[in-house]
C-alpha cells in the first residue's frame, strides 16, 4: 500500500480526493492498493455521521426516545453510508447499486462504535470476499476500507451452464466422486478475485492497477 500522493499523476480521481479534503478536512489520508489502483483505506479524519459523544448531532433526528447506538435503525445508518458512497463513488470506484448490506457484519458495538459491511455484487453475481467497510466511533465516521473491489472487466454471463459445469467437476474428481457425497451448493455463479498472469502476487512491480482482476466461475 502507498499514500495516494505518491501516485497523484496516475490516479484519475485525485481531483475528487482534493475536493473531499476541502470539504471534510486535510487530515484525511488515502491509502492506495497498488495492485487495484484504488483506495484500500480512507482514514485520519472525522465526519459527524450519527449522534454520539464526539459530535452535536441530535438524537431526536434519528428516532423518538433513542439515546444510544442500539436503537438507531439500521436502515438509517445504511442510508447515510449509501449517500456517502454515491457522493464519493468516483474515489471508491463502486456504485451503491452494486453493494448489498451484510446484516451480520453491520451492528453497533457498545455505545461508541458502529460498524457496517457491504458485500459487492455485479449483475447480481457475488464478488467473493469483496467488502466495503464503514467504521464509526463516537458517532463520527473515521474509516472507510475497501477489499477486493475493483472494476469488473469480464463477462458475467457464463459460457457453460450449471449442468455442464457440474459434469466437469465430476469428470475431474473421477472415482473420488460418490453418490453419497453431500452437495451443499448445486451450482452458483461467482466472480473470483485473481492475480492476472504473469503478475507475481508476492512481489508486484507492475503499472498501477494492473495486479488484480476477476474470473467468472461456477461454485459447487
């Protein structure tokens, strides 16, 4: 990872980064995943997001009688996050419509922290392990983190159907495949993050953004 300023001339979204800092403060840092050519962590500043002990936002604007994180409606916090994403999609390089809230990864932690996680789907195909995280402390947004999210440049329509894919799996397994096997997934499409050939995943030295991609695959 590198500071965005190290790659200012190569990052097309730097004018938006400058505008972000002008609006929310110069303390914000943008750490770039050089393989993806995108921010992996936005941190260092603080934006009032939900009522908390670090800001003056009114609890009455959230829900009647609410005075702690546990009673803030999830859809209220999600809506704030989606507005942020929409306003900064050029930096995050993801659109709100491609993000699905992960209810298990979205919750208050005590009365000071609130965490959100969005999974990534493209054309309704889930992107394995792709996440966008929001971290709130004292009511203020202090971090936005992105993992395995990038522009998808492969087709999301498979060249073989589910049945043909399963036949290929059985052919590969050969005698190891048994009628008594428990099949937990009868075939679902996924976008799998990959390191493009001939890039070395352990020692990336290529052009910014050239060390990451996806493959469309059936999972069984």
